[in-house]
C-alpha cells in the first residue's frame, strides 16, 4: 500500500504544473481580429509609395515639357 501511495503522490506532483497550463488556454471561436478578414494594412507604406510615384511622375512630366519647349 505504501508503494501505491508514493506512486500516486509522484503522479499528482508531476501532473499538477501541467494542469494549470491546460486551464489557461483561451476559449475557441470569437470574432476575427479585424474586418475584412485578410487584414492587410493598406495605409502603412503604400500611401508613401503612391506619393513618391506621383512626385516622380510630375518630375518626368516637367522634364519632358522642358525638352519639348527647347526643341521648338
């Protein structure tokens, strides 16, 4: 009987820390973290990229206009 109690006590002492981790998990389901589901941040660097493209396009248009004026 003494051997069985030692084994039971050892099993409880080894399983007790793991049981706390099992109860600490969040529940299943719930709403998605953002809506719509792809959750792609569009305004981060894309707005800077669009602005840089607009500035570059404006500079190219001005350079082409200057070249055309000098040719006439």
